C-alpha cells in the first residue's frame, strides 16, 4: 500500500521523522520520495543524499510509504483444525479467497521503470510450480503493457509513468495456474488507482469575458461570472481553483471598483461612483489558482474581463442658450424658422440622448411644431399652419426639451431645460379674394342687354399696403357678360337664354379675375353662377314630322305629340287642332285627343288616293301667355294588306308615281340590261378578233394537209424525225460536246458561239421585210437554244410609217402570207 505525504521544507528548518501506522504497524514499510536530492530512512528520517542548495523560501517534497510485499496466504484444513478448539458441533474455519487491497500509483513518477507495485503468491507454490499472469485494460487490453507480472515470482510492475488525467484507475485480474495450465487459485481482482499530482494549470473557458453594469450602480451589484477548469482531481487541492482580481484599468474613481468571489468567479461592484460620462469601460485581469489559491505552490492562469459601463439617463438635456429667434413669411407652411441646440452628456443616439421638444406657451392656434433632427439632436421649429401678418406680426414661444427615456430616479430637471423663441412674421403681397365664392344669383331669362346683374367685388387682405384691384373676365363661355374693371359691376352683353347649350341645369357659370398692383402682382379668381328662371319663349314643335297611313280608314292611325324647349309650367298639356284653311284639311283628316301630351291623326273620309299629303296642325302650349306653332306633318297614304301594313307597290305609289310611270321605269330597266348584255358580247367578239389577228398563219389557210397533235412538246410534221433521248437530262457533257448541230433542248446551254440575229435597219424600207424575216429564220434554225421548228417567232420590225407604205408585196410571199395580203394588201376585201 502507499502513503503519499507532502512536506514543505523551509530554509534552516528541521524535519521530524516520518511515522506510518496501519493495521500491521510499520513492519515491511519503506519510503520513497519524488526528489533525487533527498532520501528517507526505514525509521522515517528524511536526509539529504548529497550537498543541496536550499531554495530561499520553501521546498515541496512528496514522500510515499510502500508495503514491500503482499503475500497471498491460504491456510490448509489441517492447520485450521489444529488452531480450532474441539466442540460438539465440530466447528470448522472457512477457507478464504486471496484478497489484495487497492494499489495506489502516483502519476508522473520518474522511475526507474519497470517499478514494482506488489508481489502475488499462493501458499501452494511450495508444492507445485505455479505460473502467474494478469489480464484487463492496461495489461492485455489497450492501452497495452502498462502493467506486467513476473510469471514465476508473481511480482507485478508498472512499466511507464502514469497520467491520471488520461486514466484515473485500472481494474486487473491476477491468475495462478500450474505448469499444465490448470487453475490453482481463483482469479483475484486488482484495483490500481493513479494518485493525482498537481500537473495541470487552471484553464479559463474564455480568454476574454465581456460584461456590463449600469452607471451609478450600488456596491454589491452583480456584473459577470468568469469560470476556469482544472484537469486535476477536483476533490483534492490540486483541482480546487480560487479566483482573485490582479489589476483594474483605469483605477478611477477607485482602484478597487470590483471584487470577485474566490470560489464562484462572480464579479460584483464593491465601490460606488461608476459614471459612464467619465469612464466608459474597465479592463480587469482575473487570476485563477489551484491548490485552493495557494500562490506559493499552486498553478495559476489569467483571463481578461472587459466591463462596459452602460448609460442611464442621468443627464437631462440643456439648451445651449436661453433665447432663440427666427423669421417666417406669412402664408408659408413647412418652413423651418429656427434651430434649437441642446447639450446632453448621455450616450449619443440612444433614448437617453434623443431630445423631444414641446411648445408649452405662446402658440394657442397651433401654427408651429418642433421636430427633432435624428443626427444632430437639434429642434427644428417648423410652420405647420400658415400665419397672417395682418393678424400676428410676431410670436413669443416658450419651449421645453426632455429625453425620449425618462430620467433616472433621483435626477432633477435642470432650469436650463426651457428656452424662449421669438419668431417675426414678414408681410408679403397676398392675392385678392372674393368673399363669396361661388356667388349665385337668380333672374329670368331674356333680360335685355345692358342690364346690371350684380357687383362681384374682391377684398385685398393687405391692409397695410395701398393697392388697387382691377377686374377682368377669365371665363365667359357664351360671352353674355361684362364686368367693370374698377368696381366689379357685372352687366349683360347679350340676351341670356335658358335654352342655350351653355346652360347646365338652368345655371350659367362665369369666372372673373381680380388682380392687385403689388410687387409682384397677385391675383385671385371668383365664380359667378346665374340661375335662369324659365319664361314661355319657345313655341311647341309637332312630332313626328313624317308618317304613313292606309288608304282606308279604321285600319291604323297616327300618334302625334309635341316638343317644347321650355320647362314646366310653360309646356303641356298641349292643344292639337287642324286649321280651317285650306278646307280640304278638315274634310279629309280629323284629330282625336288622347291626353295632355298625345293625340291621334286619322282619315275622316272612307278612301284617300295613295300619295304624300302635307297636313298642317296647330299646337298650343300651356304657358302664360300661351304660344302656338303651325307644323306640317308629311303623311304617306298607301294601299295596305289585310294586316294593315303598307305593300311595296303601295309604298311606291304613295311616293307619287302612277301606273304609267311605273311601267316606264320597268321598260327603262329592261333596255339598260339589254344594252349591257350587247356590250359584253361585243367586247368578247372584239377580243377574239384581236387574238386571231396576232397569228401569222390562219389554220384555214394552212397549206399543210393536216394538223398533228403531240402529247410531248416538240416540232411539227417537218420536225417529226428527232431523237427523244436528246430531251433527257444528260449524265455527262461528252455527248453534248460531240453532238452534231441540230435540234437542242431549250434549257441546254450552247457550246459554240451564239448565232447572230439580223439587226433592224435604221431606216426601214417596204421591200426589205422579206429579207429581214428570212435572215431571222436562218439564225433561229442555227440557234441550238431556239424553240422548236413550228414555234411562233416574233420579229422586232415596225416597218414604214402609216400612209407612206404599201403592203402589196405580201402577195409575192406565198400562201403563208396570203391572210396578211388579204388584210393589208389593199385588195377587194380591204
């Protein structure tokens, strides 16, 4: 077993002998140290192995007490019987298993290795040869061969330094077998514990910690927590970490503004006086030390804690001056007239710094407001409701400023949080205005020209300026009105007619302009509305203007009514009547009243000849005085069928045409159609003759016996002996190059030179046409690209001028030109 003892050697200090006691006393115990400079005797006395230079302060020495040997004993049955006293029950001592207490091994041992840990023995090793072995993690399982055992002596060793932070304990099993591999003893459990050494420094989770605390916080206010971990055993002093503050920067207003809980790492304020406006940030160096914070032999590490002092609204805004001034023209809005500046020591662009301005007096009508500039925090006094110089020439405002966030408790508003603002209003030339706009007047239509209607005058608001106002028309659609340029009196320039197209809902509207002579001039507009009262100045008009009726009465009637441009009561009910002159009107027609607006016109006699009749009707309205009008309605009288509908012939007859006239019209139509037909026949005949004259040879005069028709295009009877293979697409050009002169395809490109056709003489002669045609025929026969033999050839020859030539020579050209000779030769058929 092991005993770890730590000694602190002070300079010139005597060390007492070591004492180690257990259940077996000090028998079989030896001591080891972790230093080569010191040794421990069997009695526990520590001595220097050689001359040693002691440190100035202290020296830490680790001493370990080790049992030299652990013997596994097993008592025989006979030995147990000899030691037991006899009894009636035959008491027997139970056989016990071999047990090894836990083995402690210090980590980071310097050796030498392998280092013996324990010896395992069986009490049967005197009788038989026994082989020992161990199994488990660290022996035959990874990590391999950390422990080994001598199979003969049973001594177990550790082969290298141990690291508790890598593995804190091992569980092995020891085995004892004979030479044949037979189990001699039951396996024994071996528990090996690695004793921790202080070989790890505390490590902070973060190298930099960020925390914050409000300015003005009371002592004991929590700020933040820092944490360090130590890989050593936390149940021993090696892993017990303690914290302390090493430095604080800046050391204002005190060098100890914060303290730290040594066990938890909580940082709290310890002094008052945190002021962000003076110190915005503190940098605190925190140290973590193990060995319960013992700075003499503990291991340490440091971290940085950045503590930001957060702003609270402990500084009210203050105006930089007590009075401000500005100027604004009258009638202007959204104009900044003054800028208010304040000073606030709180954090800029935060609710503790943002200013809010209020007008507390001097503006009862709400002409002004104060808006905050978000960048500069200035207050912009702005006009939101137009001011009038004639009403207020100046304003004296009292304004107050506060923050967006409320002040911290205990902070009082400063007297400098209010200021006065003087705003002067400047006079500008204002436009005249019409007090009554739109002005409405009522009068009867038809008032004579020059009638005074009203005075439409404007008011100039500039009471402090001596200015004259002039009037003019801006809009007068019918040009009915005049306005006096000086006083605004309006008179009629024409008769006002309610039935005019310029009237909308009985109202006529005109617009006038009033302009002053200020600098610059200003003008205003006003609208005059004239409501025209209707008078009975329009006679009614008969409707409809045309109608038709059957020759016989009682089959249908004509419904009539009237239209009047006036309005009630100058319209219906209407009176419809027939005039007494001419007498035929009342003899042939009659009017029956239906209601106040409608009547019926019908035949009085049994039969009236078809035709168009003008029937005059007198229509009288109900005005006071009433107006009447004689209107004429055109009535078409026509024969009707059994349904009372006018027939087609009857409609024609009603138009005023008799039977004879109708027959004459039909004959004219037939003659016109016949003439058109004859003209078409004549045009076709002439077209046929023109086409016939284009042929040089008439088929009737052809001297050849007959006409042969071929399905393929080619020559006639004089050109029937030809090779059809020549018309096929050649495979190569050899047969074309070697081909004898003769007939060729039209689309075949000639190989030789192009034939020369005769040129028309400049001065034609009646006798040279034959030579010209013959030369053309010869050239065409020799032209490989020419059309077939019997194709029509066209020659560009115009001949002599009319009246100077004679065509008698055509009789000498043979039968082919006989037709031409008959037509142009001047014979009997000429």
